[in-house]
């Protein structure tokens, strides 16, 4: 059943005021390092996270509020909305602002203790918007039980799981969705065609340069992410989603090598 009430205003600011005031400019990879090490979501990253993700992921500032808008359409009364790999809760906050259904619960999960600690502080400070409650949980999403879900969001998180863990998570998400429920999956993708891969990577680096990152910062961040973030191709995403029972996969956004898609259990739910 679709909502008939008038639409809530959907903010285009991916991190509304509640995450903005403590966020600093990302300068983590500015100094030359002999070995940048593996990227970790620790306190240093938390303090610059909104700036970092907005300047690194083309379209992030659009994807977050549009995820709220999609959640508004597909959220069902007395169900749970999951934000898996929530970081500072931008998607949860966008869903809370957009969704108008009775009995909704929002569960925001992240394995980083620093992220969850900061998210809890932000939610406590946030006196104006209390309902529905956002439950912030520190947990590895491979362990999260997904039950009675109408909307599950993986916003740039699946890519951080070991490739052999991705199928099992998507399987559990598919099983935990109520009829008519959806998965919103946003990922950095790689391209099977080498020329396309080179082209999109160049354009992404150009984007980062327009955002003020230097060649050194781009190179050092790329090295730090190399072992921890392993993007799949669109073909792999489609095949894996189909194999766990999502009949329809509808991409709705692409900004260079960053893609967002909606996956439906039943094609008939899509219209
Ligand atoms: C946003 N969705 O702002 N279990 C739980 N969390 C994890 C795991 C795991 N196994 N692996 C990584 N993470 C957010 C942005 S950021 C994307 C997501 C990025 C968490 C990790 O701690 C981090 O907070 C998040 O996934 C990825 O819309 O930084 O490119």
C-alpha cells in the first residue's frame, strides 16, 4: 500500500546540522607517508567523515536524501528499516525525516565503535526529531539478524565486506524482507571493460581534484583502501542479487564509478 499523505520536504543536505558542527576538513592523507597502512574507520576518520565522504563519493549529497525518498515509498507500517554500515547515520536520519508510517523502527548498524559512539552523541543532541527512534548498534553486519524489514540500505558498505561474505549477507537480507520490501544498494563499481574502468577512474580522480584533493592525497587514500575495499562489477551485483532471490534490480543513479540500485524480491512489487 502506498502513502497518500503529502510529501515531507526532503533535505538535499546529506549530513544535516546534527552531523555538521563537529565535522572537520579531511586532511588525513595530505602529508607524504612511507606506508599509509590499511584504512580504518577510527576516531580520526570519524572527525572528518562527512567532509571526506561528500568530497570522495560523487553524488553522495544526492544519494542520501533520495534514499530517504525511496524509503518513504516502500516503508511499511510496523516494520523495520535497516541502515547497515551506517557510519554517522546520514541514511537513518534521512529515512526518519522522509518516512511517515506508524510503528516504524530504524536500526543503524556499524562495526566501528568510534562511529557508533559519535552517532549516539548526535542522536542524543538531536532534541527536535525524536520519532521514530533510531537504534544505533555496534555490530558486524555479517552478524545482524534482519527481521520484518521493509527497507534495508547498504550505502557504500557491501564493498568493505570480504567478497566471500557478501552472498550470505544478501541472502539473509532477502529472507528478512517482508513482501514488497526492498534493498537499496549503493556501491563503488569496477568495470569489466578495461578502457571503461580506466575512463571512469580518471573521471573520479578529476572529481576528487575539483573537491580540493591533491594527487598525493588521492594516491595515498587509494593505497590505504586497496586491501579493505574490493568493488564488484555491475554484472557481479546483478548475478549475486538474482541468485539470492531478488527478481528485479533497478539502478537509479550512476556518478562515474559509483552506482545506486533498488533490488526487489518480486518484479511485481516494482510497479
Ligand atoms: C553513509 N552508509 O554515510 N559491519 C558493520 N559495518 C561495517 C563493516 C561490517 N562488516 N565493514 C565496514 N563497515 C554510510 C557510509 S562508509 C563508506 C558507509 C565509506 C562500516 C564502516 O565502519 C563504515 O562506517 C561504513 O561501513 C562504510 O551513508 O566510507 O566509503
